[in-house]
């Protein structure tokens, strides 16, 4: 590829288009590769620090990918004139441009989504998802079938065919080699992407993952007694949540049951507290309806939570004057985060047990998780089992890896 395409005026029109096409294909390949890494739960779990670098690289490559489109813009009309008698090529061009523009536009919105309304962020994320899982395979097919090595194969096959006389008989192939190569390429790409598309679509299709692990079994099989939902919780006063959770973990989900469950409040308190499952279930609970916002752009609305207000738990323990922050621990043994004492005393910060009248499932952080509705979800610690009052700031798991300490949602 010739980088002079961006400033060389004497280059022929066809050569310019070819070079722009190659630059665009290269940048798009990097975008697709880094994007697929970002949606990989395994990568998130095993290499969380690298994930932040990959995310930043993905964003910067996205900005750079604007350049070929900007240089192509003034040439679009002239290019379309050369395709007047080539309908399929025009349709292909429209599809490619639509996918690229949609990916870049939605990507820009997601890059700055913390400054946007959550509803707009959710729309951008869904658009980006659709363009990724359906547009990327198409663009990949487009790039492969128009690459030099693929065209060289087609040319070689065509020359072989010309040098070989074709005898018309019943045993002749139903398609020529060029068609076979293209359909084979399309089928291969479809086979590679179908499992990923299926995983992405499962929440929208109402399909749940199956596993024999106790960490994914219904918690009704692991806990006794079960908490009895309050009247406002079942049926949920929020009318039932709108939207779907996306389940992320930074380590393997912990196996929790009534036998190993414990919940502790300690640190700078007058009375350290510890409950087993039976005692914790008997604590007085309240019901609230709130929205749930993830920093990656998706949201779930009108969620009915039932649990104990965090400020009520802190009052039971008696917060000492030296305490300035509240640190939260996950039973996975890895994840922690914190709030200032003033933030922790907010009326809607809750230690939740039920969601829409049901015990919070393990994959969603149950049986007990923190809910901080006005902040992004990385503050809402899953599998919560300990609260510690401390006299200094604690930098949480994702904040240590590049997330902002300012987790407030722009409502």
C-alpha cells in the first residue's frame, strides 16, 4: 500500500480508489480484531489490564479509520459514474458504506457515552452490535473476495478453464470454480461467526446458558430458607424490568450456598456484624425501583430491587468518626470497590437480595449484591460478602485498570 495516496495529486483515479480500499481494509481488520477481543468474556477474565489497552487502541484506530472515508467522500460521485452499468457493484458499495458509517458513528457515540443520555448510549450500543455481528462478516467476505491473492486464484482458475475444452455432459459441475470459491468463502465466514452471533442473540431470544456448575444453577436449589418477597416486590411495582443484563466477570463465578454464605461489616465501626444466611434473610428489607447503567453503554430500566438500605446496615454497626470511605468486597476474592461515606448514605444505595421478586441469580451477582443506581455498574459489587469502613480512599478493581473514579451517570 502506498501512503502517498493521502497527498499525491498526480495518481490515477483508479489507483487512488485501490489504495484507499486497501488502507480501509487494513484499518477495518484491526478494528474487527480488537473489537472481538473486547467482547470476549475470557479475555476480560484473564487479561483485564490488557483489555484497557485494547479498548484504547480500538478507539484510536476508529478515529484513524475516518481518514480513508474523508478522502473517499469527494470521489464518491465520480466512482458511482464508473459503476453505472454494474448494479451489483453499486449495491455492494452502498452496503459497505452504510456498515462503515454506522459502525463509526455508533462507535463515536460509545466513546463519549458518559456525556450522553443513557438511552442514546443504549441505542448506539445496539447499533454497534448489529453492525458488528452482521456487517463485519459481510465486510470480511467483501475484503477477502476482492483481495489480490483471491483474484489471483480466480484468474489462475479462469486461465486453466480456457485452456481446457469443456465437454457438455450430465456430469458437469453445477457451478463454476469462481462461484464455488466465493460461496465457499461465504460459508466459511458464516460458520465462524454463527456461534458468536448466537451468543449475542440469546438474551433477545430468551435463551439461557446451561451448565452443570452450581454457580449457574437456580439459587433456589442452593439456599434455604428462601426470602419471601414483599408485596411491592412480587408482582414488581416497577412493572418488570425493560432490557437485558449482559453478564461480565473478572474471574470464575463463586459457588455460594446457604452453607458457606456469610456477610460481614467491620473496620471503623463500633459493633462489627456478621450474619449467616438464615439471619441475613430475616433482616428487614425495603423495595425500590431504579435503572441499571453499565459503562459499556447498555442499560436496564425499571428494575425492582428488594434488599437492605446500605445506610441502615451502617447504622446497625455504628460508624466511627474517623471513617471516610466504605470498601466493598466480592466473594470471588478479587473484586473490590468503594464509595465515600456521603455517597454510601445516599437513600437509594442498597444491598439487594431480590430482583423483580426473585432471588438475584448467581450470574447477576446473587444472592447479594450492591446497587448504586446513580453510578455505573462497576461500583455495584457482585457477590457482596463484606463491607469495611476505612479512613482513606480505596481504588477499586476497574479504577486500578483505567476506569474513571468518577462513576456518576449523566442523567
